[in-house]
């Protein structure tokens, strides 16, 4: 996204994926400024959006490394050091379960409290929502070019799902009321990983010895890629090259593994990536069944958009269709990868604009 007004984001138009709000929410404001945030375990993105005549304009944005800061207050104040307009509302999408306006981050050690934000920044309208809920609302801001279709399905209106592997594994549902979607947060990524064959069981045992509880997030995340790679490397007995070892030390290991896999220069990396894709397909299918998601599944997060062009789609599609008598239902479900990395930030801005008191 560019920090200019040349690109507007019309929020009160007929969206490709229309969103609804609770009856106590107003239908949005025609003017004002929203401070929006996407607060994750790796990075925190902040932006200022201006509402003018039913459109949302991006005024300024900046990204921060989350773990380089002691609190969210510190990041927001850093962001506000530059010239700022008067803020009418704030909406933050946060990686963690939000309860009564409070959250303790899942992959960062902060407590965030809506009442403290209101007091600190002297705002009447502050909204704290789960980051996956923000992702879901952000879908209303996207266009066809923001998606890569992984699987076609039937055009049957119904519930939808978002699953986002990245630093952690986020999952959210979108209830379809017949006219619009209503996003809601879940913590499904922390449900138990379930092995399907002997090697899966070996993976489960490896992770169980390391972490105790083996959730889907342990598998479908950047750390999961690193752990699965190490297990496969140990089992194969193949040695790493010195150049590869150096890259693993100097760069993000998960990124190195997936990039090397896509280049086809290391068999262990390729096997790791295929295994990740297989497990993603399995968990995605589980969500499709649990939510009866004929409206579609949207895969976001920081991993899939980077590997979608080179990943083995056959591995995904074959493992998605492995639910016996329910394969006929899974066949109906379209699956799209979200390419716009600012979807959660857009969703927070959209929610703040539409929900302002």
C-alpha cells in the first residue's frame, strides 16, 4: 500500500465478500481518522486511514519488529512521534484471544487492555479484536487480483473460513446470514494435531518430546517448518552444506528452507515443504467440515503467499480430499490464497471506520 491519496479504498460499496456488523454498530462514518494496527508475534503494522465521503484513504503506515519493543504503548507512541492528524478511533487486530477488551499475546509477552488504551490516548472509540477477525473483515476490502485460486468449487453461498500459517496458526470463521458474512475469532490453531500414518506418529512423538502439547500451530508455522526439517534431516542422514548452514544462521531458517525447496536444490527441504503442504491441506479440510464452509476457505498468513507459485498443488489437493463420505462436500468448497499482506491492517481500519461510536 502506498502512503498517498491516489489510491482510495471504497468501504461503502458492494464488496466481493460483503461483511455485516452487529445491530448496535452504526453504518460507518463519512469522515475522520482511524489508527489501525495488526499486532503479531513477528511484526506490528500500524496505519492511519482517513474516511472521506464513504472511502478509506491510507495516509501513513509503518512496520515494527514486535519483540524489539517492551509494550504496544511504546510502538504507538513511536508511530505518533511524526506529524499526526487528530484520531477519531483506534482498532487493533491482535494475535491472541480477546476477552472483555483484554488480551495477552500468544506469541509476544504483552498484556493489552482497551480501557488502558482509551485512557492513555484519550479516545472514545478503541476496539480490540482478534487478528484473524481483522483478517476476515479485511476480505471486504480486497479485489480479484488479491487472490490466487488454489481450488475451484461450487458457487454455493454459505459459511467461510480463514486459516493463516505464519509465526503461529490463526483460524477464524465467517457466518453467512444469507446476505453478508459475520466474522468471529477462534483459537482452533491450538487444537491437537492428529497423526494419520506411522511417519505422522513419529513426527508427533518428536514434537511431543520437545513441547509436550502438540497443536496444529506447532506443525503449521515457521517454527513447525524448522522442526520438521530437522527431524527429516536427522532421519535421512544427509548432511547440510557449509553454505546452507551459514544461511540458516544468518537468515530466518523457515524462509531459507522453503526458498531452497522451491529452487529444488535440496531434497530434505523439498520433502519438508511437501509435508507442510500436506498437513495444511488436512487441517484445512477439517475446518471445511466443521464450519460447512461452502462459501470458501481463504488461506492467509506469511507463508503461503511466498510459496504458492512453486508449491506442489497436487499434494495439497490430494490430501484435502481425504474425508471419505464427506469428499462430496469438500468438492464444493473453493479455496483461495490471500496475496495482500496488509489484509489484517485493512480489516482493522475497516472495522474502526464502521464501528466508531
